């Protein structure tokens, strides 16, 4: 995996961020979700590197990135702090403006980047999410049961930390097989990489803090933006799984695109084959769709 990519660790001032980079042309930052790491882009990034300088990063608290100390309000793991890491990373790599795509948790970091730093993000793609405030404000039994990390991992410590530490393999297997994706999309080595990333106590705590922040500060930050009329100014693309939950859950609101158009001036959308982890199930389609959007073809 990532044979033609170089790897580096960038000190952002608060965290050490691990990233891989390859290609040439405009900078394109790719951000992963839970329970994944940057490894999720293994079959997408090489294709995109033909047209872009692709940077695949581990979010703070995930993968090979560091786990800064948290705080009572979980602010060090709010998407605002994680977005600042990515801004520092791209600064260090020499990109004043760049493109960004994020899946799942990475999508939340990506749209927070676009809201907080509109002068830096040229285009934005979010994969299989709706804004955090929109999801929490509409949360019901489907969300609680279907995407259990939202509620479980946001519980006060040490309950979720203890459960993750005791069952890393069960957590990964449940997510990879239970959210609509085909099990064969995850080779044994990839599955093991995700399990190993959930076995370190510091990373376990950091991931739980990130979910606690999502249930509190991230939601508040979204509400503040909405009340202030702040919107995503750059062109954005919302992609979701054609076999997943988003289109069904938010059909009454007009689907995910309708929700994103409450936040973005220039939003387009589409569904791709597969379940929640469609970038790993359908890497050719995912890469082609992202390439067309980011290149303007």
C-alpha cells in the first residue's frame, strides 16, 4: 500500500500528525473516518495522485498521529482543533490553498475547515455524512442503533474506553460488516491495521474524546455558525452510499443534499455503490467522481 508515497510526521504545535504524500499539482487532502485510518484511501489516492498532490493524514488521536491531552470540555478533540492540525499540515507542505475530501469523521473535520478557514479551502467533498448539528438534532432510534458509536463512545469515561479496549476486534468487525459494506472490501491486513489502531489506550481515549466533542462542542459550533449565517463558501460535493442510511433517513427533508444546501452556497451530490465504506468497496468510482469534481472536468 502507498508504494509511491513518502511518509512524514508534522508537528502542528499541539499534535504530531502522520501523513503520506505523492503526486504533483494542486494539493488534495484526504481524511479518514472511524474505525479507519489513512489506510482507507489505499486504492483511491494513487489514482488521484496522477492529477493532484495527494496528502493522506491520520487525524489526531487516530492511526499513527499523536494523542494530545484532552480537557474537561473536550475542546482538544473538537473538529475545530482537528481542522487546525490539518491547516498546519498543509502550511508545512507549502499549500496556501487546497482541496479537501473527508469520509465519516474526516468529513466533519473537512467541512469545519471550510467554515473556519474559507480563504484556504478551494473545494470540499464530504462522504456519507450530514452536518453534525443536523444529525444530532434529528437523532432517533435509527441513529442510536444503526451508528452506535455516536451515543456509546460519547458516554463519560471510563465506560467506552473500557469497552473498546476489551473488544477492539469486535468493534471493527461490527462496523465493517454492519454498516452496509461487503466484508471482502477489507483485506485481512487492512482489517488488522484498524484493529491494531484501537488497541492503544491513549488512542482509545482520544477517539472517545472526539465523539464526546461531537456530541457537545461540535454541535454547538455548528449551531453558532447557523445562527450567525456563516456558510460554506467554496463549491462542495456531498457523496453518500446508495445502499446506506442517509438517503432513507433524511428523505422527508429532501435527502442529504437538501440538508447541505442549508449550509453551502454551491452544493452538488451523488450516490455511489456500496455501503458506508464505499471508498474501500468502490475505489474506482470514488476516485473518478472526486477527480471529476476537483479538476472541474
